[in-house]
C-alpha cells in the first residue's frame, strides 16, 4: 500500500499538523519540529507534544509514516570544529524532539566538505556525528536524504549513502530517503522504463532496498545530471508523469512515507489525488 503525503506547515504548532495532513487527503506527512533556519529554538511544551500524539492517533497517522526533517543549518561533516559542534548539538536536539513527539525517524541532509577536506574524511565525520547522537538517544532512526550534488554537498552518489551506513554502528537505526528530483539531478536517469529499472537496480546493489525508509516526491526543473536542486510540480518537469506512474505501481515503494515537497502547496491535494489514482491497475 502507498502512503502519500506532503511536508505540512507548523505555523499553528506541531499539534496542528495531523489535521493539516488529513485535510490534504494524505496518509503520511512530514514536518519541521523546530525552526529550520535557527541554531536554537524554544522547546516543545509537553502539553503540545501530548496533543500532537493524540491528534496523530485520532487522524490515523502511525510514526512509521511521519518523516520529520531536520534544520537546514546542520552540517554533520563540517570541516570547521565550531560549526561541527553546533551541528551536532542541533542534531541531538532534533532527535530529542522526535523522541518527545513519539516519532520513529528523522530525515537529514548528510553534510558538505566545503572543499576543505577529503570526501571520504567528510563521510567518516558524518557517520561519527550520527553515531554520537544515536548513542545518546533511543528508537529514532537517522534517515539520510539523497542530494542533488550542488556545491560540495555529499550524498548525491548512492556510494556516499552506503559508506555512511557502513560506518554507522547501529544498522537498525539508519536508513535512506531518496528524493526523486535530487537523484535525477545527481545523474540517476529515471526518464524511461529501462532507465528507471537500471537506476533502482543500482540503488539496490549499492545501498539495498532494505534501507529505504521514505521518499521525497518531486519533479525536477532541471535534467539528468544537472546537479541543480530545483523542484517542480508532479508531471511538470524533467521526470514527467510516466515516472510517477511507474513509481506508484512499484511494490518496492509500499509501506513507507512518500512525501511531496513540490513548490506549489495549493496543488498538493490535487497531486496526492492524482498519485493515488495511478496506483490502480
């Protein structure tokens, strides 16, 4: 079964997010548990956390289908020791918030070497950061997002994701979120049925579908290998409707959160309806 949703706003507080997702016809959703553009944010009041958990239950959202996203400032592979310390502290705070809310996963961008350190050394630093936070928390899975490869960002090659997983001590608490726009931009072609199968075979060979915990569903304004992260509405970009039809009928993507991050949120309900319609034979 497919669990499709969108990254909803927390402007009304985290407790309001399940109702927002339900209003879109979503069976999954994503959210920020804190301001993604600040190093520190106020803690979540326990009454708010309790109401969030209650609302998730009321609207039928299991933690298995909620994929929170971490702060944009965090760089777990930073070559700058001060920024690395800030990033690790913020990452730990993100995990603690997930624990408080009863969530099972946290999606994160792996990190950037900023052209100041070796790529593998940066991947080792990212894994070390993950290990440090996992050792101080319980239950929450660290979900590495595939990236587009802009600038010095790592995570755009499946080999990067596999290397981080290799170096994480607790394999049960690490996974991957494939962003469809990012992976196309990184050079993985999904634009024909044959290319679709070849790219997913490479993913399975290098990373393994056993580590796929979720996906971000975005069309791409730029083409294969552009290394430019520009999301487009479903069917309005280089991936096109045929790709999403294939994805919706692919059983390998069952029973994980499939989250829209397309740029026009007024289209989300229509996009969710269209995606669900493609699951029918």
